[in-house]
């Protein structure tokens, strides 16, 4: 079965964007940093849309009373995630989501 080249390009770009913007604080598939493994099973539905909103501006979600954003913030010792509005596009954040929500490397 062949992989759609557009999917593969989006996945590869998501990996690159993750390394540039996220890897300092997060591990996509593993146990280091603030864990993102199984992220799609933990986010409010629909998970990809929520992830985009959260990455763009988690503080805005918290200030609006979003229970999940508040819980994550509290669980992380009230450390704020950088605001990525104006830094990353929604498409780029969706590509990062594609990378981190995937199955990850095989053991």
C-alpha cells in the first residue's frame, strides 16, 4: 500500500516544526518532558481542533474558563506554554498534531 505523498509531506513538516518549536519542552513519543503521547485520547473533542486552539493561545482558553486548559496548566505547575499566534499557522499546528498523534517510532 502506498502512502499519499501529501500526507507524507505534512507528516515530515510536522516533525520538523515539532523539533523547531516544541521539542525543548515536550517529547512527542516517549517519557521525557511534558508528555504528548496518546494526546488524541486526552484532548477534548474534536482533538485536532482543540489542539490547534490550545497551541495558538492556551492562556486565552484558560481565561475563558476552559476546564481542560486550566487542568493542564495546574498539572504543569502553572507553567505557561508560549503563545504561537502569529508564529505558527493553523495548518502548521495541524501538521505538528499529525506527527505527535501518530503511532510514533516502533520499539
